[in-house]
């Protein structure tokens, strides 16, 4: 069932519950199907008791509240994470991955970073940006006075792009892979509702905006995704390949713009990095 359809089902069930003193009734089979698709919707139903007759109401799993509107963002992300975990839409990646890499950080974050796809380290650890490029991103965050726990970090692709046996390194996702996986990222952004998005590298830009272009022209300017301000900057892996202070300064200037957009205080020391 699609998310809009689920939203409609939940809203209808809530209305029935509000206008009646008993829960809407459904068969055990329907309940089982809905529990798989969405436990929140299932919790609004009553089903026939197996032996002594009558109807039995069902509670949400521990930690989740009854009204969907009252669920916090972490709780709303959980069913998406579960669907990603079980996803086999790209059969070749589902076979080759160690695990899916959903995203990490604060579901209430004002700032969300988007990269391209898990690499070998991320595939192993199940977390985005944990390899060398990820460590550099963590240092950039620290210079911004943030920790990884303050922001949210996710990729366009949730599975590591496969590589031929015996080969080293990572490969970029294909347009088809990005298109297939993108809806999960869209759902994550819809739940988190960050004030500012940062796209790291050309692949993230293509995956999110469907736009190709030279990074030297795209970066450093404000773009928008669904009315959310979007800053494009170089992927940290680029800075590992090109250690020139001038390139580091460009990324840092992009991050200064992000801090300004978030109304974060900026010290003189921060303004002068890599000058
Ligand atoms: S890359 Fe995304 S769409 Fe493809 S199998 Fe992995 S989770 Fe599913």
C-alpha cells in the first residue's frame, strides 16, 4: 500500500473511532496484512476473538502512541527503515549488500546532509559516512559547532552499488538505481522537515534534483528542493583527492552560508578558516 493510501486509511479509521465508542472491526487476515504495512493503522482496529466470541482491540507496539499525528519523527522514520531493510527492488544490490544503510542522526534536525551511496565501510557498518570521507564530514561538522548527533545524514541510495568480484573501491550509482531508491529519501526528508539541506557532490544533486552540471557552477549557490533551501557543495571524498586549501575554503564558504541560513552564530575564527 502506498504512503498516501495508508494516510487515507489511518485518517478514516481515526474518524470512525472518534465518532463511535467502539473500534472499527476487521478480519484477522486484514489485521495481519495491515500490521505488516503499518502497525499504526492496525492498532485502530478490533478483530473477532478466536474462541469465546466478541471483539478484541489491538494496541500499538510499545513506544508508539495511538494517534499518528502524535508520533514523533523517530517513530515515523521507523516503518520507513523497516521497508528499506527488507527492500529488494534492485535485486542485484539486495544480493550483494551486507546490509542497507538507512541514515543516521537527529530526526528533529534542522540540517540534513545528503550523499550518494554507501561505500565499502558504510556497507560493513550500516551507517552512512563512516569511512575516510565520513571522518572528514565529521570534522567539517565539528568546525561548524555541530556533532553527527545534531544533524541527519542520509544517502540517495540505501545499498552499496555492487562491484565486480575481486575489484577494489566503490562505483557511482546508476540513474536507474537512484530513481528506484529515491522515494525512500523523499519520505525521510518529508518526516524530518529540515530547515536546510546540503547535497554533497554531483551524484547527490542528480539523485535529488534530477539535474546534471559542473560542480564548480552548481556549488556555493542556494537551490531548493520542495521549498527547502538546498546548498550544493563538494563531496568530502573530493577534498581527500584534492587537498588544496583553496578547495577546502570553497566547501567552508558553503558551510558558512549554511550557518548563516540557520541563524547560527559565526566566530571570526570560523570566518577565517583556510584563508
Ligand atoms: S538501493 Fe534502495 S531501492 Fe534498491 S534494493 Fe537497496 S533499498 Fe531497495
